[in-house]
C-alpha cells in the first residue's frame, strides 16, 4: 500500500526531556491510525512535528516520499497539504460557519469565491449543517463546532488529516456526532488521530498504536491492542483506563 506518512526514528527533546524517542510509524493511504497513551506519552507532539509546528531533533518525516523535515523545505507549502484539528475547535468567532470553511481555500489555495462556497456547502450538507452556514460559532453546540472544524480542514482537500483529542472537550452525548463524521470519512481520507478515549479509538481505527515514553510499544487492529494486548506496558495502561485485566 502507498505510504502517505512515513516517520523514521523521530526524536524530539524539550528542555532536556525526551518526548519522542526513536519513533517509527508509517500510515498508508486512506488508513485511520489512532494513537493512544497517557498524557505526556508524545501523541500530540508527534502530530505537531508532522505538521511542522515543532522541529524534530533527529530522524525524518516523509509525506508522499518527500522529506518534509529537510531544513530547505517550505513549511507553508507542506501545511497546505495537511489538515489539523485541535480539541478546542479554533473556529474564528467573528466569521460565519461558511466563511470559516471557505477562508483557507480562498486565501491560501486561491480558489474563486464561487468554487470555495460550492465546496463548503457540499461539505456542510454532508454533515447536515447546511442550515447553519450563516450562523456564527457561538450559536452552535460543541459537537456542531467540532464537525465544522473538521470540515474546515477537509475543505482544502488535505493529503493527511491530523486530529488531536477532538472529542475530549465534548459532552458524552455530542461525541457521537463527531464519531459519525469520522466513520463517514473512513476509506477516503488518511487520518492520524490522538485520543485518550478508548471507545472512540475502537470504533474509528484501522490500527491502534500505544505510545509510552515517546515510543510505540505496540500496534495492531483495535480489537487486538485494546482487547488482548501482548505487551505488559499496554496491559497496565488499559487496566488503569478501562479496567482491562493487567495479568
């Protein structure tokens, strides 16, 4: 399968603390890979390194075979090919839903206003929010705001979609809205997702990777990693989080 993302022996150190340590990960085209692990395990840092918001101290990251950690690379051009969604939505409060979604296609990708609007409305229709196009973010529920944030990232047709704890700020009843959208994207969008919610990971992942100390200690299908992990570290983590037997 074609590798969209290829992280090779990535290392990142913050103030003397190793956050990513010899981490190697490949994500195939249209694969959904979910990162799990305790806070501080390196999940969010990895996403920030992939989007070039952080520089790696060693190792390389390749997007479609191109080393994007090369110092000569144009970081802005790389970011145009990657969508990143945070847990806090980060919608522009002074812009309508439609303007939020069309901003990057118009300003960054130079689409005409007509083309950007048509694409945005098609995406909003896909998630059932066409009627909210003229509303401002503060008129939406948390689940609706997060779905708009994901659609905004999709509006630029990214090669890779990064999702960082996108359900953690939501009430439990709203998580299902975001889960339905990500399920709908499966098979057509390459995604790397960091989450601390195991039920969410189980339902959306093609592959789950358990991080500890900045390294991937176990990876595989969700039913294997979350149901019968092979590594003791994984079992201890899941015992704390979901009560999985530690033995």
